[in-house]
């Protein structure tokens, strides 16, 4: 889908604007994923168009201390990766040097840029906002991220500038795998090893539009697409130190895939960027395989696999039902196992369970451990069905669904996982009124 990036100096209200833009979806995402909502990445829809929103500022840990240089990098990265850019400024502070610096980068960008003047919530401020025409970025969108005023007009303009209305054409029923991970974990090496093709490493010209490309492989008796992530192409090291680099780089390929192969560098352990990318996959309800790469470099004893597995589980909890493969792109050890794990996860994710079997198993589990009654009210689940959605979703029909809480949802999820194979697959479970 299209990607909208919010850029701007600290404290102009970027995260308030971000929350406002992803608001409609927020609650749903929380409820079903059981993962804390990402404060920097969210999905939204406006005038029937879906898009992702990224708040680049959300990745700065201490936003008071951001150096101009860091903001410049963020803006450059946003220009490279996003389809549309919202540049947020603050009417209260007027134009600052940093605003000027950002504007001068954006004026040269070959991407649509919308200048959102925030905190415009009275007549005086509408007058004050005119100063921002001086940034040379065309029309102003006067908004109040706090109250939402003006954000509708801003979104109207933003979605009109989307370039990607249709998904890349691929044949139905052929799995799409994305290879993702931090820079230098070995993504290119892995793909080279798998496909036997030395990939053409090119330096991309900043600002050129680029979609995820799907390359089809029929190899080793399997037929699949590898979603070619922009992140696989070397672009120099300038941005790689940024916390959100990998996330921004991964968004598009994750969204375009069925199953993501997340590479982790064995020599570095699980890092926060790995966890960020993992959460992005779960939030998008994609299948996941974790590949611990560079395993050849590890001094191993017979506890190494167990220790590493525990470390991963600790960092990705509560969703730990994920295949983990210890491999080496260099020596090719277990690279096919990695591919087969992805294929298995794809098949798990495609499963449609028979309603009779599902009820047989779950109704018994529910009888054994019924939902706790609340205020003397007896909660009864009568019937379970899998919904016809692209990712496994289950509806449980109950007399009082509103009283069923997260721990019970998790119990049901665990029961499904114990009785059926959903390894690597996020599940959605809904309680509905019978
Ligand atoms: P990318 O940025 O994720 O595409 O990473 P690359 O594929 O460019 O790999 C980064 C570096 O790690 C290169 O020097 C590779 O040769 C090296 N590398 C990748 N995979 C392995 C591996 O399994 N074992 C070892 N020892 N080195 C690896």
C-alpha cells in the first residue's frame, strides 16, 4: 500500500497528528494482536484508500536533543521510502532554522509534500500561519492535530497523490516471501545462496519511485515469489545507524508478502531493531519464520541452540509459536530448511479448519475451563467458526461476549495452537454475540 511519512522538527505535534491519522484502526489493531500498539507505524484508510503512516520523529528517543543532522537524515530517508510526505510545522513557534533546513531538502524532493501547519485553532493563528508560505512549499494545510480540525482536508489532498492504486500483479496461490532484517544480517547473501543468482547491487538514485518487485522462482520443487525489498540494495551506510531505518525499509516488503523470513545476526543476538521488525510483521498478520544467520561464526556447545531460542522467546513474547532456524548463508547450512519452514508457515496460514472439528476440540476445552462468570453472570460460549479471511480468524459466539477478557482469549488461542498447526501464524480471535 501507499506509505505516508510525517517529518518535522521535534515538538511540533507529529505524534499527535500520527495518532489522529491512524485513529480509526487503532482500537482494532490493539484488540486482536495483543501487541502494544506501535507509536510510529500504523494503518489507516481515507476515502476508501488504505495506507500506512510512519512518524519518523517517533523513533527519536530524546526528542529535545535531536541534532539537525539527524533530522536531515530522517527527511532524506522519508523521501526515499515514502510515497507522500507530510511536513509538520508549529504556528506557535513560527518558522525556525530547522524548519528552513527541512524545507530546503523537501523543495528538491521528487515526491508530493504537504505542509501541515499545526496548532491553528483560532482566528489569530490563521493569520499567523501565512508566514509559512515563506517555506516555498506551496499550499498550507492549517490543522489542529489535537482537535482534528483541518486534518480531513489534509487527508483528501494526501490520498489524491497516491501513485500505487493497484497491487503488483502476481499469480494467485503462489507464496510470496519477504526476506527482511537489519542491515548486514545477510539478506542479500541468503537470497544469493537460495536463488543461485548473484544479485545486481545498485546504488539507487534518491527520490526515484520504486515498488516491491516480485521475482518468481521455481526451485527445488517449490514455486514461490521472493518479494524484492528495496532494503536489499546497498545505498551506502549513511542512514543505517538510525533506529527506524530497518523498519522503514521493511514496511513495503512486509505488507506485500504472505510470509516474512526475519534474519537475525547470531553474532549480535536479538536487538531492538529486530524486535521492531518482528512487531511490524505481527501487526500486519503475516506468517513469520525467524532465521538466525551467521551460525557458522558461533562457538557452539550443546546448549547454544536452546539459549538462543530462549533469548528470542523472551524478546518476542507473547507470540512465541514461531519456527526458528539456525543457518548460514555463507556455508549454505540449512538454507533449504529455512525455505521449507517458510513454505510450511504459508500452508499453516492458508488452513481452513472444518467447523465440526474445531467445535469438537474447542467446546471440550471451554467446558474444561469455562470463561469466568462476571457479576454473577454466567458466560456461555456456544459455537466456534473460522471466518473466511485471508489470515486465520476465529469467531466464538457467546451470550455475553463483552465480558470475555484477554486472558481467556489467550487460553483459546493456546488451545487452537495445541490442537492444530499454526506455527508462525498470528491468529485473530473474536467473541461475538449469539
Ligand atoms: P544485508 O545487508 O542484510 O543484505 O547483508 P549482506 O548479505 O550484504 O551480508 C553482510 C555481511 O555479512 C557480508 O560481509 C556477508 O559476507 C556476511 N555474511 C552474510 N551471511 C553470513 C553468514 O551466514 N556467515 C558469515 N560468516 N558471514 C555472513
